[in-house]
C-alpha cells in the first residue's frame, strides 16, 4: 500500500470513540509511516436510544462499522472490545488488540461507596454492575441509566443521582478521571470481559492491511481478552449479562477470574484458574465449564423466573 494514500479508519462519532480511534491512528502512523484519516459513522445505537433498548444493545454500535468495512468505504475500524459480540463476523478479522487501558470500574460522585448514605441513588445501565453493587450495598437504590459518560456524569452534578458507576478506561480516554471517587478492585467488582481493551477490525481478505495493523497488536492483551470472552461465549451470555471476567499475566501464566451474579446480588459464583498464555481459549472454556457445574445458569437466570 502507498504510504501517501491515507488509510480510512471507521469510527463512531462519540467523544470516547473518537479519542480511542485517534489513539490507534497515531500509534499506527508512528509504527508504519502511513497516514490515517478518521471517518465518522453514525450507528443505529447513536440515532435512537429507544431502538437501542429494543434491540437489546448487543452489537448495534459494531454492525454499522462492519457494514462499512465489507463495502470497502473504510479500511479498518476501532471499537471498544467490550461492545463486540462474541460470535465471529463473516469476512472480518480482529486484526489487533492494542495495549489495554485500566480494566477496572469506578464510582463517580462526592463520596466512596461505603460513605454514601443509606438508600443513596446510584446509576448504572449494566446488569453486571447492578448485581455487584447490590451485593456490596443492598440498601442502595440502583437506577438504570443510559447515554454516554458525559450524560451520566451530569446526572450526579445535577443532583438527580448521588453517584454513577463507569469504566475507568473510558473516563481516562475522555480526560474526566478527576471525577472519580473510588476505583473498585476486581475482588469488589469484577470488570466486564474485554473492558478497557480496544478491537481493531478489518476485512479478512486484506492481507496487506492485516500485516500493518498487527504492528499495534499487544499479544498479552489479546491472550487476556480471549480468555475472558471465551467465558462469555460459553455461558452464552451477551454484553448485557451479569458476567464478569478478568485475566492478566501472573508469573508467566494467564490468570483468569470469572463470576456470575444474581440480578439482586443475593448469589454469586466466582472462580479463578491459571493456564498457558498460549492457550487462552482452553482456560476460558475450562473456567466456564466449572461455573456451569456450580449452577451459573440458575444464578444468571434467577431474574427471569416469574413468580407463580
Ligand atoms: N458499554 C459502554 C461502554 N463501552 C466501552 C466503554 C468504555 C470503557 C471500555 O473500554 O471498556 C463504555 C462505557 C462504560 O462502560 O463506562
């Protein structure tokens, strides 16, 4: 490929998406000498929040960008890996997983979780965070919220909510980390599979491009997120399921922790295992099987059981 023809990077238009895309664009230019041009794409999830709730959220932000890849309108795309469905997309490859940002969740507001008054209103849209918050502080009123980080943070400033839970990575990337009251350790709140990581996708038949994009891949991040996402895939749970998973290298091994939490926080199964850095899928499958053995299906399904 000619270095003077800019590579077209498809991205959502949100501040977070643009910041992440620029990060990848800069790293790629630096390593390969290729210019990169950002192409903003409006996705269904951006157009209609109502529609987003209706279709359940899984992959709506991703599919519009994939359509542009397949049609050739853009050369590659950058997504939050957390938002990527676990099922592979026909004709598209995960060309790179750049070095991961901090994977932890944070509380934004005037006080730490333990110092919030009884019955305080805490906002989050994710069933995983809802369940874990209820396990930590059953007295809180957990309020479902949607929207970008800015909208969510504003609900605290305006007094509508006492605090909100967000991903550390997202706040860092948009430069709002000064609003953090507390960073949750993974033993308090296990992050979502892939949280803090980015996904760089391109068409499978673009061999030349895949080679360029490999220059921004971080193998340690790829191993970790592969193990985490395998757990999610085996449990057949989408991005909206109360499943946490976090993997990292410890003593030359991949250490993985995964959990499922009942919607009301009343029950939780959490397990850990270590395995080879070269076989993250095996580790993920093994841990998911153990979770299912211990009743993960029942724990996750508890909110769907109708009282009779
Ligand atoms: N589901 C929304 C989403 N997808 C990716 C991020 C940013 C953090 C990340 O890269 O994991 C966020 C916001 C959030 O969860 O606070």
